[in-house]
C-alpha cells in the first residue's frame, strides 16, 4: 500500500469541504490548498483535474490566473 494519498481522494475531499460556504475562506487562506490545486491541474487523471477546477470555481479563487503564464480565468 502506498504512503502517498490518492490524488482523487484528496481533491474530492477539498471539493466536499468547499461545498460548505463556511469552509471556503479557510481553503483559500490555507498555505497548501491552492498550490496543491494548481499541481492537480497537471494530473494525468482527468477526474482529478475536473475536481480541482470545480474547487477553484466553488471557492471563486483566481488560482488559475497565470498558471504557466498562459492560462487565464476571465
């Protein structure tokens, strides 16, 4: 069994937490959540990428503005 957490489980946990408006500020202000979401955007599993994008939308964060200098949220 791998010691590394399953990426889909992690991003889905963030998604579930973000569903509650009371958790959104904590997700945005946490030092690891948004950088982690950005890393998930490059994951080979499309479900992981989709969930990361969903968390970004739910939390209304600009975490996707200027990822690698070319991806911008309008």
